[in-house]
């Protein structure tokens, strides 16, 4: 797959690589105009404009979380253009749900300038394959409520989660809790 200038290289990211510098050329910025909200029992688009971006504190927390993912047996996948990180996904190793069927997709982000070029799809497929190899039956996603994020996950075959992870619901009440069968 090619970006406008560069071939994208997909690979697992090692714990020793995870530091603030890894994200030096990663642009999280997302201009959100419409979000999905649960209204009268159904998901409906509503105007909810805001700009989602990460502060230095957010990046510090991200680095801590991604390191923890790897230290606890999970996986982090990256998409690189000319050696620069342009997308990443992380999956936790700990099973959850009534029968331990789920693995948690805790992150999936593509740098603003390369969205819509298939990078998110490839990262999602890598996360699914890894979770399945770990014995999972489903990938769990606490999805950002932005309409374009929702459209992406639905296009990837996701549906509303049959079992909700209440910790995710508490932490991000506007997120939509999704699952994807493996």
C-alpha cells in the first residue's frame, strides 16, 4: 500500500521503541462535526462539533498504556512511512466477558494526513488476527462516538457488543461499545 509518497510498512512495535519520540510525526488531530448518540434506544447522528487532539500529558499516558499492553502479553502494531509512525493499534491479552471470548482493542489511530488510505483497515485486520491466534472469539471496541469512526467500525463488520465492558462505559460514556467476531 502506498501513501502519497511512501510505502507503508506494517510491523509489531517492541516495548523498547515506545517513547514520546515514537509519536514525533504522528498527528492525532481529528475535527469532529457529528457524533452518534443513543437516542430513544437507537444510535442517531447528532451535531456535536469539537476538535480531538492530544496534549503532552495524553501522549505520556499513551506511552505508559502501550508499554503496559506489551508487559502484560498484549500486542502493539504500527504503520510506518519512511520510518515514522503514522498509525498504530493495540490489543490486550487478558480475556474478558462471561466466557472469556473477548480481547480488548484498546487503541486504533491513524495520523490525520493519512486517514482514508486503508491504514486503519490493515491495522484492524492485524489486531483481529492476533486476537484470534490468542484464542479470542471476538474483538471488543470502545469506539469514539465520531460518525466517521463509527462508519469505519461498521464497515469492518462490527456490531453493538452483546456484553458491555462496564469499565469502558464508565470511563467513556459517549463511546459506542462494539464487537467484531473473529
